[in-house]
C-alpha cells in the first residue's frame, strides 16, 4: 500500500473518507474492500475510460465489474443519461447491494451519482474523480444531479458517497484548460474560508500550474478539508453550506447563457467570483488581489458579452432564490463569506453591465 | 376547525404529522399554514381533480396555486411523468421554497413525491391521499418513485412529506374495487404487527366494506400508527421496515406478470400475502384465518394463471434481493413477522405452482 492522506466527512452513520494520494488506483488502495456486494458498475466516459478503467478494475479483485461509458461533456448531463445508467443497472440485474463507481470528472460523478441515488431508492456510490475540479469540489459532499434545458442542476438528489478516492496521478492526463478550471474552485476555498490558504495560493500559483505533484496534493487536501468541514456542518444546505456557491450565482448564469460546455464550469465561476467580490462591501485592494490571482491562474476575469438582461433572466432560475428574492454569497473580507439577499441593486447593475 | 386525530412520524428534524378526520379539505384544517413559501403546485389526476381540487384550493388561501394533472393509472407511473412535473415546476419559476401537494391515490403520490424529491434536490411535499390504500400506506413513510419497464418502483427516492392530510370524506367517491384493494394493506398491518387488530378486522370487515365512517377511520388510524412506528424505527429500510413488504415480493411479481394496472396493487398483495403465509412456518389454521379474512374482503386469494416460471423471473428483480439471494417476509405467527433469506425451496415451488 502506498501512503495516502485521509480526511473524514463527518455525517454520523453516513460518514465517509476522502483518500488522497499517488498510485492509489494502481494497487495503492484496496478499493474492493469498499465494495460491499458481489458486483459493481463503473460509470466513466469515452475520454477517461481508455486511460484509467483497466487500472481501476485491477483494484476490484473478486468483484463482478460491469462498465458503462457516457458521452464526454456538460452538454450530455441530462436526465436521459442518468436513465441510461439505470437501464444498465437493470440489465445487469443489479440489486440494493450493488455499488456504482464514478470514474471521471464532475459530469460523470453528477450523472452516475444521481443514478445511484435513484436506483432502488439509493445504492452505494464511490467517487473516483479524475479532474482537479471534481477532486476538490463535486465528488465531495453528496450533491448529484443533471441539467434541465432551462437550468443547471435543476434535477438531482443529495446522495453521499461511501468513499472518495483521489489518485493525484490522474491529473497527468488532464488538459491545461481543465486544470486551470479546477484551480478556480481551489481559489474559492481560500476566498470564502481561509485567508492564509489564499496567501499560500498567491505564492504557489505558478508551481500549481506547472503541476508540481506535492503542491497540487496540498491544494487538494486543504480544499477537501474546508469542504468536508462545511458539509459536515450543513449537509443539506439549509444555511452555511451555501457559501460554497461563491461566484456560482453569476457562474451558473454565464454557463446557461453561453450554452453548457462552451465555458467550463470553473471558468464561469472564476468570472463569477470577481463579479460577487465587486458586489461585496470589501475594499478595492481585496477585489484586485482576487482578480490578480484568478488572472495568474489563466482564468477569465470578466463575464462574456452576453448582455446584462440575459444574465439577469438566467439568475432568476438559480436554486439560491428564496421567496422570489435573489441571494448572493458575498465576502466580508478575503477568507470570510456570508449568504445574503441584501445587496446594492445599483452595484448589481454595474456588475451585470460589464457583460455588455 | 373540525376535530381530527394526529399521529406523528418521529424522524427528528424530519418529523411530520399524519392528520386524519372528516371535513378537513372543506375548511376543517389550515392547510395553507403548512405551505412555507409563497407558491405551491397541486399535482392530481384527471379523475380526482374534478372531485376535490376546488375544495383543496379553498384551503390554500394566500398562496399562489399552480395545477398539474397526470393521467390516471399505474401504467402512467413512469420517469416521463415525473419529468413532466419538473417541467411544470420550471415553467412556474418554482424555487427551493415551493411546495408540491400530491392530491390523489398512491400513483399520484409516488410520481409527485419523486418529482419533489428531485427538483432542486428536494422541495417540500404534502401528501393528500384520496384512496384507502394511499391513506394507510403509500402516503406515509417517504417512499417515492416510478416504475421501470422491467420492474416496479426501480427508480425512486426516500423523501419524507411535511404533512399527510387524510380527509376520510374522500373515500365516498372511491370505487368498491379500490376500497377493497386498500383493505389488503390494512389486513397486512394486522398480520405482521398486531394480532388484536387482526381480530378486530375479522369482526368488522363487513362494516368496513359497507363504508361505515367511524369504523374506516379507526382502521386508517391504527394502520398509520403501526406504519409510523415502524418507519420511525427504520426509515431507510435497512432492517425491520422490510416487514411492511409482507406479500409484496409475490405481489410485485404478479403485477409485473399481468401488466401494471390489470390487477390493483392491493389485489396482488392480497394473493401475495397468502402465498407468503403458506411459505411461513405457521399452522394451517392461521393460514386459513388469513385466507378467509382476505376472501371476505372481496380480494383474490390465489395468484393469476401466469406460470411459475414467469413469477420466479419477475421476483429476481425484487429490491429485497441481496447477494443474488431471494428474501421473503414470513410470519412467525399472526401478528408477528420477520425478513429472511431462509425458506423451504420445495415450499416455494408449491406456492408458485399454484400460478399454473
């Protein structure tokens, strides 16, 4: 067994570990021990499966392993895709003790997770995220779901995994653009919860982009620690967990307006974080620090030219809307955030105005 | 306010009341007080809506009320039906604080409940069951879901309602066949959990079929008490809750083989309970007592002539199968049941042989 770091998401009887390390798929972690029943279904996609499926299967000794590949990309994150996984589970005669293993990025994890949540009202799920974004964000915390033609993640379920297995070796094949998109969520954790980590990111952003293994591992670990702590505190997002959506109200609207998959989720969140920072009552210097870090990460610092009206309409469908009132995650200062329905409408118009 | 009886399903912060009484929709209960947000969607069907929708709406003063009608019948309990409700929620600009109200029988409650479970990862649900079967069983306990072409309730979620509102006046318009189908589940509670209640049913079965209001109200109340107690003990059916499926392994197989909707769920469960009783190690006199009560309730006491082989194949897809092993709910005696994978294979062949 290789060495690894383990972080527990503390949710009582639904607690589970996040395992982070190198060489974990290639024998470094006993994955089969986390598969309770006799069989499992590995859901991946046409891009990731050729790279890691065989290695993963070698960790599943003694288990019947079925495979299902999705099409690659956010555009395919639909109810039909989850339904196709359910069909596959029926085909293989899967029962309540079958385990679904999601091998891939956030899209694979969200679709496969939702299928696992719905099949027989919930079967076990293991997340094996292979993109930085999925490793630091979407694979942890139990949010699963698919997009609706008129809104992102409008159909879904909370369904916690039994295990999140993060093999940092999988980042070797990740395109630069996706690595940077993942860094957007890493920066988010610093901005909302840990000023010290944000300062560390400012010092190490170039090393991260150069894919230094130890530096990436530390960034993943600290991100997962922050997410695990917030999720344990508010699993169903009745309160504090919503701070994890910093930049996401704007980000989701951007994704919706340009069409899913045109901008990567992390890119939209990057621009969205700067918009949210501008809407916050923080000093210009802090906004500028965040803007500079995001720029150095190679991420967009302004929304696309889609028009303020379109963005505003798309935000009306955001899940954070309560009693028909828009809500935002705003910064108190770098490293500290809150959710609020109170903001300066004129400032919002300024921020949206930048979208042309 | 009319008088009513209230039973609490005790699930910590997800606890909720089951309210049972007469005249509750027509002003006897303040339904609007249970709708937290500004708006709600009443999901019903083409049969029930003309009878009770206007009355229900009169209880929703001060709330925006949207309506959606499903087609009537188990054959329409599909993923498409739940997706159509989600479309309607998107159309009306529903948010996380929107409430879904299911007005109808078990099919309406299951489909609407699943849509409420999935929309934005879960919005509030109120069950207003209008059939005896839904009042004593499907509206209580949080099981929601739809059928797959190859198995009943294969797609679904646990999603507890905020309130179950049972107006016994709605039974006035229930066809005799459906009333009797509901009595199958009432008899089930006696058989698995309460010998005294079973004896009471033997004394009152004719009065129940004659629709005496007070006798029906007592049967509903005792059934809900038993279900609430079992659900509170094992919400996710990891153990004891499975006894509620007495007769259902056979019953689901029957429904599947004859085609959903040909036999009512309660009718299939009635025949299934006798099959399960025969498979149990109980004396012939007890089996005969159960058979006689079910016959007096006007329910089938034997499976349809679909063939043992077909029934066995359909049972292979049952959710209670673990590690590819069939499991049954068997009686220790009348009023006491357990779940087991241990049974006499020859006895199973005998029981299935009765199916032709």
